[in-house]
């Protein structure tokens, strides 16, 4: 078994997660009705997923709810989340070829880990290690969903990267930026007013950061399948 992060707060039950997304208006962003979210969550709990959520995260497909629309819904110390100014192309960061997403507007992400044990690793080093552990890195949108449902998982000096999302350039090469979610210090272009706000930003593929782990999952599925 891989050495994983410190024990994290348990996710709410799937029906509670559905209500949270409805409260935030995510269903409207995704072009879904509140009833569709509730039906999916109820069916998932009635299937193989335990009633407490079993560590499963309810996620909306990124094609339906992009990162640019989800990030402002994040909250910390009463401050909304934001995307850094030099990541205007955030929604073009798509699932890498090895990440298989269910062909459905809603799906479950199982057995989440923040990847604290990989702090001070580079994305280039972390990806093969996750693959060896039969884990797959989270997408940026999945990471945002996680923080929306469980804000306590975003801690100072224990934030995370979401390297399941990458941007491919016109020439076919991968952009060297890799997305991450952390907490703003209110410096530089962030602005003082954003100190302590949740932040969607990026780091270089080959760089290491002591305060960033690598969020991952054991898989994605639709309901109990």
C-alpha cells in the first residue's frame, strides 16, 4: 500500500454534496436540473457506495462546469476563490490522455488523497510514482469540487497540485504549466484584498514546492459501476 497523506476530513454524504452544489448554483452552470443532481446522488448511495459517501466525491464533468466558473465559488475566511491573472486559458487545461473520464455529466471520484507525502516533488517526479501506485492525478475541476465540499482540506503549507489537467499547445507539445490550488498570500498581482483567499494557479512541470502535494484518486465511475 502506498504511503498517503495525513488523515483528512471525511466527505459529506453524496446527497449532502448534491445539495451543496445546488446551493452554489453549479447545476445551473452545468445545464442540469436540481432534480438530476439529487437523483444521481440518491442512486449512487443506493448502489455500492456506502451511505456516508465512502470517500467518494460527486463531480460535474469539466465540459459542463469549467474551472473558471467553479473557482469563484470557493470560499476561505469569507473571501471568494479566484484564478491567477496569467492563467486566462485555465479552461483549456484538459484531462491528460491517460485520464479516462466517464461519458456522463455527473460522476464519482473515489479514494481521494491530497498527496502530502509527495510535497517537495516536481510534477515530473510525482506522475510516474502515482501511476506505480495505481492512482491517477486529479483534474483541476475535481480539485475545486473537493474544496467546495470540504474546505478544510485546503490548509496553509498543505495545498495540492492537480496534474491530471494539462494544456496542449498548437504544436502538440504540453505546456510546462501545471495547475494547482492553494491559498493566496495577497502579494503581487493577487492584491492585498485577496490574502487568505483560495487560489487557482500553476507551477512549472519540473519545479518542486515544499507546500504542494499531488492530489490523486483510485478512479472515477458513474454511480456504483
